């Protein structure tokens, strides 16, 4: 039997929470996982499967509620259907939530592509006593209707058969129509005709009809696209105002009303309830506890604490093992490589860089275990609801709360946690604001400075840093929100999905996906970055005085082994290190930029510490140790004493504020790059945080100068 | 952008969804907003003329609130609910 060898493109469309991703994973045998978190890039996932000799390319479009042009997700989905004209649209519907879910279906009907409808999660609907007449539904929706339970792959054979049957028979998908008010119908057909004349032979009838409806709805994107046809735009304007005048409702409202009317009629005929709606379902009972006005917030904070503790306390063990493993590898390779350039690159650059990436992995895996648990059970949306009032005044979404709190420990997993925020606009703000949260790597610097300059007030100063950190994050949120204004800011309107038991499979997917993408995408950047910064810090490894130090050390070593000799040797070693750092590329760069910090009174030592802190904030302490000829370990008090005289307390405080606020570390920047989807945002983050840090440090000096 | 919407005097006098007490049910009359995007967003979430809405939960700080409609739960900020005109029982 001859059959045209052809790939059938199937576009997967559905509401968020409809089980669309689960269906995609299960249907395509998802050996490689697909995270359920909103993706930054809107490139749809595409996977091929075979069924009865056909090759089906399944394209997973973003989860959406409607096909307007309001959000990038909606635009991506409808552009794919309109311009790529897939052979078939597979519409995934939550069977327990038909009254609203079918709104998207009603719009898909008008896009005119052949369709198959999957009534997903039919098991939940059956438990509620809902029975659906799929045959009647199929004729009213124009396309087979198949009951499925994506989680268990139930109904998939029938679904795939229906897809192939639909493609083989090439049914006319344009037969079914939503009926509008008679005036509106006349208007739609007038506009459709004009579009047909303006785009001869380019658009089929269904596409013209769809465009007419979109134009009459006042869809910005379509109006812009057709902007050159002034005749058409004029007609639309006239018709819209005439309809609104005669009916007292805007055209988009008339259209939406008609769609819900169609849904109502359809459900009247196809849905029956065998048992009365008891009302007291599980979700309602759980919400009475978790959304309780008094216990809701404490319960959320308690679960957050458990997550926090597990991520960073439990995560400490594997992190230590990784640390030890990296050290052991270094120690193992150390004697194998001949001393010299290659040795240093491998041991101090590459291995340290790999170690620097791997240490984040335990935290990320554990954090995402919890986030997956929250998101799969339906609790995540509720946490956003609980704290939205606190976040909204600063232009932040309720879901930004978790990333910001996690930022207190480490910004890297925290920024990845911002993936739970659906709106790209809100997500971007959360990503850019999180680095201002005082991560634990900043604590050693706070402790050192607070001890050196504010011995009696050390605790208060460290506490002040945390307060400033939160205030700065909120200020930054307001500023960034203002700059990004108008970029798809929509209503908060958020669905609270029913509580569901999380499946091991889904939780595992989340964790694995995160770990994998972190290693693949972020790991490389961190690795290359660490090698580059290490190079700048270590080279040129020869200065004018290197010889001199080496000679002095040799002389000292030849002496009798006395405590004085040990002290002298240690001192020489420190001086040598200091000399090398000062003359390294990084040291020279620091001295070159010192004038920029003139107004803040930071000297070249401070700027060197700042630039080295770019690797990781805790390095600032190590750099000071080198710069002040003190050993970092053992004699912490020596370093404190050496620092104490170096600057007045007010300037030290300003310096701390600067350390708190400028770009936390290379890894954070790498993560921003990946999560925000462009290196431009990473660059913006660096520039913005440096500027912000500078201004605030300057304000500290100004205000402090006036007060004292 | 939602706040920019104009509410005429007669409409301001009628009941909005934000005024409905917890545990009460109301029916949507119309969305009083000139912002097409905002209207369409609410429409896509099922807020259209005649929709029955139950005020289900209030957040600890009084805002936002959870509404039960069309067989699911929707959260809205009070500033948004204020643009939804309703009829009471």
C-alpha cells in the first residue's frame, strides 16, 4: 500500500493546568524531560512519534487561556497556528473545568485548522459525577473528542487514531461556527469580504473570517499588521463604534458573551451530573486551612523554613563532598603535571572552575524538589496569593517572594526559582532584583568589617546590612518596573488549581531538568569566567621584584630553623603574594578604575578587593588579607587590626553598603544571562547594580557626614 | 493601567465585586473598564455577563481575594475586582 511519506504536524494547545505538558511528555515518550515551568524562550518544543506508519511531529505550544495578543505566550501560540498552519490542532481540555476551558476551544474553532479534542483528567471529572456525551460534543466542536488521563497514558491509542483519522479524511474544519448577534454577524461578513479582496489568494476563508473577528475585537497586533490598509482600518473603526453605540457593549464583550453562550449551550446538551455537587471537595477543605486568614501566612512561612533548611543544611553535606572531591582531584593531578603554565591552568583555573559550578548543584536539586512539590500540589499559586499584598506595592508579583527569600542564602538557585513566575515581565523584575538580597557569601565581609570598625555595634551593623538589602531590592524593583513599564503588564487574575497529589515522575522531571540545564547552560559560563578571572589575577606571574623575593626566601630557608625564620618566611611569602596581586592584570585594572571611586574615598586596595569580589563575594576577605599582608586564616584579628586604621568608620560603612549591592558573583551573572534569555540583561544587571551601589554608598557618606 | 479606567457616576454608585462580602454570591453585570486588554483578560478567565461568582477567601491582608466561578477558583486584586459591576441575590 502506497502512502505519501509525510510528516504530520500536530500543534498541542491548552490552558495552563490542563495537563498539556504531562500529555506531551507521556505521548512522546519523554526520555528527556520537559520542565513544567514557564520557559523564557518561546520556541515551542517539538518531538516526533510514529503511529500506524505515520510520523507525527508534536509541537508543544505554551499554555494559554485565550488567543488574544496580550501575552507573548498567546502570540506565540496563535502565530504558530495562523502562519505555520499545522496539519492538526490537538486541543487539551481539563474535563473538570469545561465552563471556562472551552473558551479557548471556541477560539480555536474560528482559526479553522482541523482539530482533535482531548478531554483530559476525565478520571477527576468522573469522580465528581460528570458524564460527557463525546459524540454530540464532537459534532458541535467540529473534531473528534477523546477522553484521556494523560498521567497514566489512558486513552492515548484512541487519541492517536483520531488524529490520523482526522488527517486522512481531511474533514472540513470550517463547518462549525460560533453564532453571534445578527448585527455583529453582518459586520463580520462585511469585514471578511474586504479582507478577502485585500489579500487575494493568500488567505483561505477561515483565515479571513478569523482576522475579521480579531480586528473587530480591537486586537492591537492584528490592527498593526493590517495598518497599511487604511480602508480596512477605517471600516473597522466605524463598525466598532456603531456596534458599541447600538448595543451598549464593546464589541469584544459581545464576542466573549457569544462564545460563553455557545459553551453554555454545548454543555447543556452534552454534560450530565449523576450526583449533586456536594460542594465540600478536598480542595475546599484544604483551602480552609492553607488560605486561612490567621494560619495561612504562618503555615507558608513554616513550609518556607523547612524548604530553606533542607536546601542549605541538607545541601551542605553533598556540597562538602563535592568540595572534598574537587580538592582530592586537584591533589591527585598536582604531582602528575609538571610545574608551569599548564599545571596552574588545570589546577587553579579549570578544576577550581568545575568545582565552583558543581557546588551549586545540591542546593539547586533540593530547592527544585520543593518547588516541584509546591507547584505540583497546587500550593505555589496559593503562596503567591498570600503575600501578593506585600509585594504588589513594589511592582513585584506574589510569586517573587520565594526567589527573594531564597536569595538570602544564595542568589544562584534563587534566580532559577523565578521560573515559577508566568508573566515574563514580572519574572524579569524578580530576576534582576534578587541579586540585591544579601546572600550568605557576603556575610564574611560584613563580619570582618563590622568587627574591625564597629566592634561594639557589630551585630547591629550586620543587621543593618540585611535591612538595607531588602530596602534596596524593593527600590530596585520599583525603578526597574518603571523602566519596563508597558511591556505586557496584565491583570493579576490567576487561577488556583485544585490540590493534587504530586507524582514522583513529575517531581523527578522538575529536578532533573533544572540540574541538567544548570550544568549545560550555566556551568560553561561559570567555568570560562572563572578561568578568565583566575588568569587576570595570576598573570603576569613575574614582576620586577619576583626575583628579589625568591632570593630572600632562598636565603631565609638556608638559615637555622628558628621561630624567627618561620615568621620571616611567612612574611616574605605574604609580601610576594601582595606584590603579585598588585601587579597582576586585575590589580592594574583596579588601580586604573580607582578614580571612579574617588568620590567615595575608596583607595586602590578597596577597588582591588571589589574587583576580586566579582568571582565571589567571600573572596573580598581573602583579597584584603593579601593586600594588608595578613594571613587569612588563624590570625583574623591581625587582619581586623590592620583594617581598623585604614579608613574612618563612616567610609567603612559606605564600603559595606557597596559590597552588599554590587553584582554578587560571576555565577549569578551567568544565571541571569541564561534565565533572562539574553546577555544584555546580564550586562544591564552588572551596570545597574554597580551604579546603584555607588549612589547608595555616596548617600551614606553624604547623610553620615551631615549627622556626625 | 487598570486604574486609569473611567467609571461614570451612575456606575460608581452600583455594587462592584470588591464590595461583596466573603461567602456571598453575586452575578456579573459588566466590566466597567476602558482597557480592552484588561477586559479581555477577565473574559478569558470566565468573567462575563451573567457569571455567578462566590467570594471564597480573603488573603491575610485583605487583598487579593479568591473567587469561585465556572467550577474553578480565580484570584483577583481588589483594585481589579472594583471594575466588575455585579448584581446581588
